[in-house]
């Protein structure tokens, strides 16, 4: 039975809420629908940055002390507004949608402590939009000893299976953190690879008062500090085999020192590319194709740097395949909501390290 699912995603880059509609049975995608976007306002983004700082001290996943409660209300309201705007723009009614997949905003991810926290009130969102909402996707995986991330591989596999090309194929998502899905026949492996845009975005905000490096134009002017990258890649995380996952701030302690802003941007961009390429020796076979989605797919300098580091394999932005790069993660949570409704696995031992294939998510009804 095909479902009309609306996926919502707010990533660790703190840019805003992506909305995407798909028609799916949770195994394959029958059709892609429209997508939308609701940017976080500067005040909301500042509030979320404060919440990230406070979340470091959390020991219980449902605790919402101080600024976290305010941030959760803001996240829920922003998602409700994103859905309302989407419905209006596309002349749809709430009853046209079977299920909404609501990821929420990750503020802490510590799977080694069996703790992952995504703020966002699922029941309140369901009441606001008058549509059933599936939320809290990662908790069951983490409680069972999994990494709780990445969660998009099953959707990447559905997309890659529609391509007529020889594997292995790797789908790279470059958001705040970068993650990969390795697809080769029945083999599905996934992991976070290192920083995505988070370090670069924070650097651009701190030094240039800009939210990000548009198209990588600023980094293109700078010189890469290769010795700094080599030292950074010596961190134990990069030698660990998949599956493995990261918190957005796991590399925040890495300091560039006193560098020109363009050189800093170039070095951090190259670090993201190098960290992605560093996973190659940890995979069963060398990938033939790299398909890049997420915000990093628009960073032309990052794509060039990745091409330089993966040898003869092709590197292409997801858009060139007709995939809606900005909407893929939102589509994925619509897909995951459909899978969750049917009790199908959302994560696997080789994607998150969970002991057995696991479903997940909690349903809130209006």
C-alpha cells in the first residue's frame, strides 16, 4: 500500500527546515512530490546555538531545562509553520497526507552513553498540523546499543537501486556532519566520516559574519594547510571501522591558529573532503561512484577537493541525477515514517552497529 508521506528535516548546520513529499510503500519510491524550505530566523539560530551549549550537560534525553525548553518550542513552531506554508503553496489539505516524519533538531549525540537528544514536540506538532506525526526515530537504536546514526542509508539504497550503474556506489551527505552510505549489491554499510559544513560554517560566522561559504568561493581563494589536515586525521575516530557516528561539535576543539580567513576556509573545506576520502580503506571495495547531496553539494570547491582525493572514481552532485539534493534528507524521513508505520527496519548492524535490524519511531496523532 502506497502512502503519501511528508518528511521534515532540520540538520546540524542549523539553517532551517526542509520539507519534502514522497509517495512510497517504505520499500520503493513511487513518486517524488514538491519540496519546500523554511529558514530559521537569526534569533532562532542564536537560540539553537545556545541550546547546543546547554545540551552538553544533559544526562537524560527528555530533560528540557532552561533554554532547551524555549528552543524546543521554537523548533516545533518553525516546523508547524513550514508544514502550513507547504500545504498552502501546494494547495493541499492535511487529510491529503497519511504521515509526517519529524526528525527534530539534534542538540546532543552521545551514543557511547546511550544518549541522543532531538528537540521537537511530536504530539504538539501533530495537534498543530492535524496530521499524524512519527518522531523520535533514533532513540530505540541508541537504547539497543547502536550509534543512532546515520539513519538515511535505507533511503539512499532505494535511490541507488533505481540507477543503472555498476557498484560500489557511495552516497555522501554533507550537512553539519558528513556521512556516507556504501551500496554494493546486497551490501549496505554506513557511517559518519567527519566534519561536514559545521566547522566551516562556524569559522565563516566567527571571522566573516557570514552563515556559510557560498559555492566555496571564499575557500577557493585560500591555501590549504596540508600538515594541519594530516595531524587532524590522526585523531582515533578516523581509523575506526564503520559503523560510527559523531556529534556536531566533536571536532570543535580543533584550532587553526592565526590564519588568514581564506586560508582557514580552504583548510576546513579540504579537511571535510579528506575525512570523507579517509573512509575508503575501511570499505570492502573501492567505490566507483560518489554521489554528493546536502548543503556541501553546492560547495564547488569542496566537490573539487573531494575529486582530487578519491582517485579515478566519479564524483557528482545528486542534482545531476535528477535527485533533489536539498530535499533528500527530508524525503528520507518521509520514507522512514512509512517504514516505521509498517514495522520495517530503519537501521541495521552494518549501518549503526545495532545488534539486529530495528524499526523505530513514535506516532503522535492529532
